[in-house]
C-alpha cells in the first residue's frame, strides 16, 4: 500500500483526482463577433451622445444600412444625416469598399454625426478580472480627423482613459485601413455594472470620419479561486492517503 500511495503522489493523482492546476475556460466578449441586431442595454450596445457623459441607444437597425450599403448592417441615431451617426458591421465575410470607405471584417465601422459622438458601450456582466485588447483605425481614404475616446464609469465616478486624435494616413483601397491607435490592459479588476464607452468624435467636421473599432474582453479566472480549489483537492488527497495507511 505504501508503494501505491507513493506512486499516486508522484503522478500528482490521489484517488483519481489531478492535483495539477485545472484548465479553466476563458469567457470572451468581442464587439465584432457579438454585434447584435437588438439594442437593449446589454453587454454591448450602440448609441450617441458625449462619450463618458451621456448615452442614448440608437433606435434603428437596418441591413443593408438604410437600404443603401449592401453588406453593411448598421445601427443609426435618430434623424441620421448622410447615414450617420452609425455603428455598423461588415456582414459579407470579406473586406469591401464603398465610396471612399474601406470596410474590413475584423472591426466595427463607427461614424460620428454632425453634433454627437458615436459610441459602442460595454457593460461589465460579472465582477472579475479582465484582459482587454483593441484598436481604433481610420477607414476613409480622405480622413478629416477624428477624436477617439475611452471613458470609464462606476456609479457616480467617471474617468476618461484615452482621448486622442487620428488624422492619417488614410485607408488605401482595396482593403487596407489607415492610421490606428491600439489599446489594452491585462489583469483589470472590474465590477458588474461598470461601463466602458468607446466613442468617436467628429473633431469639428463629421465628413470622412469612418473609424474601425476592434474590442475584446477576456474574463479570466482569478488565481484565488484556483488556490482554493487546489487546497480542496489536497485535503481530499490527504484523507485518502490516511485511509490507505490504516
């Protein structure tokens, strides 16, 4: 019995239970993959306002976008002017161009209106640790300059995390986006109900302001949870070993 106990412990197995750190699934929230044709205030939502200060959900979804852009499904603010403000997704499976705009498949197309930002909102669904990655990139061949903004809200607390201007270079058809700014952070502690707004502001002129947004949140298991589970496994193993010695 002593030999059996030693062998099992050497393999990291006691009573058929592995003592190695378990592999936990990572929950991923992706703004492109999870783009929705419903716009109730859920995990991702689409709207207009002043990024970090106000948000009104876009009321209208259409595909093709307002009957004019084949392959683009879009949410639009009330009373759009020249299609905008909008948040849209390429639904074709391949990059396409329309007018002066390049529309890739791996970003949302976000375009501000004459007087409002266009905003993609992420509402944190569960308290935990998140790894965040993304980028803003210019999608027009003749960009007029856009302000890209990331704002955080928790209850009454508001903070602007990023506010920078993209002016060029412009996109290059066929299929090549222009200037971009990446963003991201690992190990971010977020609470359920926290809000992160990703906005595009027209910087004074809303023409030629089509901007791509890629955004991914990976909810990762907390090390404390791993530790407690391993302690539990070790306790079970200890009980089995004591039983085996009797």
